[in-house]
């Protein structure tokens, strides 16, 4: 019933609008070390978490393989597609343990990669290799002045489906502008594990027509805290924040502010799958939540990965991104505030409360007083689905409406560095693409071209 969720409308309880002051954040431990010996693999198995059902198959793990600075140049290697240009690096085709997402990582986040990264993978249990796919180098990252530090440099991760073979090539810049590759280059292979329950389609229309719809298991302290910040919107441990109509949304908002009218410009709250719903392992994130003062703008992203996932796989895709951000890059939590799949289903991202101004790590330089929304997929050449575009619009109509922001208007933000020098006041659209805040192709030409539709629909949903 994902289409029902994507089309449903909802509200918020005004008590959830009161965000606590920002707490100091500690840096997540470095969980993805470079292997000590060339060719060795660093395998990290994630701890179990009582806040989510235990996987019925294998547990999540990340495998890290170093990228060799020089590769064989004999004919057999060239036939296998290995780079032969001076300074090229990569990983010779090899069998590996099953994984579903990969990204290239290096030691120093302040260094640029200065190379094009291409990968190909083999579908698990087959001899079918994909074509060469380019990893996008866009920068979803914490701001330099944020309590959350960007520890490692990285490409965007790519979801490839379950694979058990991998090959990587880095093609460095040529000419006068060529620079050396950064140190500590490796490919991180993320296995989200096997959880049969998470892979099944779920009812998301708010009804209880299946047993265990919103289970109330014994929650770990971390899982209870992640759910409690949404407790005014849904019961503790709920997998779904239910949708309400615009009238109900307005009534609860104005009542909470001491008013009695229903003329607030706020869109109906859509149904939102919680972190419990996509089975986040809450032991991976920092315990404290990080808040800013308000939400003035929404930045739209794509995750720059395959569009071939099924909507039933979306929770596994999100868990993989979460694992990459926290266990490989050392971030405090997943970088995006929300995610939307091709069926229009909306997912809670970074913990702290969907109605609160949670600081994300999505647009380097503009993570303060903004929210980051990532659509699962790559939209450079592929047109996003109507359901995904509408899902983003519904979320923005509600989220910006909480803070009195008109989706078709403009706002002034202060840069935290990157595309604009730190401290620069920048005027931009209230609904912008990642490329507006940072030098990147994200969210892809096709999704970026649909932002006008997102703005106008979000404004209509607000009653403007």
C-alpha cells in the first residue's frame, strides 16, 4: 500500500515543534581502518541492536579493500578492463563476500580525489558482470564549523544489488592540472545483512490489518530515544507516523500555538516511515541529537545510485547508506534528514524528530537551518517517477510550512564554507537542489528540472 502512503496527507502535534537547544556532539569513532597489508581486507561486523529485530540471515558487515597504486599492464589485464594510464589505480577483478553497496574512501576529507572512479560488479551467484559505472564525487558532508567532523574523503555510495564480485579503476586527471591521488584509497563494500522481515512489502496506510504492524518490542535506550522524539506524532516504537488531513494538521498547529484559526499555510503531513520502520541499528549513531534554530530551506538530492532497486528493497538501501555514513565515514548518523523512494514513500533519516530542525550532513556549507531530502536513485538521464516528485513535494509542503516558509519563495542563508566563503549571506530558492549550494551535478539534471513542479505543488498543498 505504498501508493496509499505516498498519497496520504497528515498533521503534527505542536508540542513536537519545540526543539531543544543544540547539544555538543562528539565525533564518531573511526570504524573503517586501512588494512595493514596490501591486498588484505578489513571486515567490520556491526553489533546487534535490541531496538530492531535480529536478522534472520547474515549480520551487516563492511569489507574494506585497498586500491593498488599501480596495476598490471599485460594484455590479459587490459582485456579485463584495467586502467593502464600513468598514475592509475584500482582493484583487480576479484571474488568477495556478498555486498550491496560500495563507495571509494580516502584518509583526508580535505583532499579532493582528482580522478574519475569507475566500478563494475558481478551479480551474486552468477557470472554476469555489470557495465562500468561511474561513482559520483558530490559532497554530502558536515559543515567545517559543525560539531560533527568530516573525517574521511569519499565518493557517493552506489547501490548495486546483491553482488559477490567487484572491480575498480581510478582514472586520474591529466595535463597541467593533474594532482596526485590522496592517500589511503580503498573501496568499502557494504553488506546490510539479511533481514527477511525488512525485505517484505509493508502496509503503510496506517491500518492494522497485519499482525505486528507497529510492534512494541523491548527497545534499547538508543532506539527508545530515537522514537521518543516523535512520541507526540506516533506511539513509542511505531514503524509509521500516520498521515492526517490538512484540516487536522492546521487545527493541531494553531491549537498548539494558542490560536483558533485554520488559516496556517502548512501542507498536510504525509505518512512517514520511521527509523524503526526501516530497522535502523540505533547503536551506530551518536546518542545526542544535533539541532539548529529553524528550517528555512529544503535541499533536494539524489543518492546517485542504481534506479533498479524495488520499493520493497528501499529499507535495505537506506540501511546501507546509513552503514556507509556511520561505519565507514565516521559521521554521527545518516546525512540526510529524509529519504524518498521511487514509489513516493517517505522515510525518516537523521534521528532527532521529523518535526524538529535537526541538523543534517547533506549540503556542505548549508546544513544550518535547512533540511536535506534525498531521492533514492540517479537522475542525470533518468526522469524521476511522478510518485517520487509528489512525495518530495508533500514532505516539503509540510516541513517548510511548520516554519512559515513559502516553497516558491526565496530565503537568505549564511554559508558555512565550500561554494561560497564561510560567513557569506546567500539568497537562494527555498526549495533548492544540492548543486545550488555546492559545485556538483546532484540531484541530477532530470530531478533538478522537476523542482519547479515540487515548489508549485508544495505551495498548493499549503493553500497558497
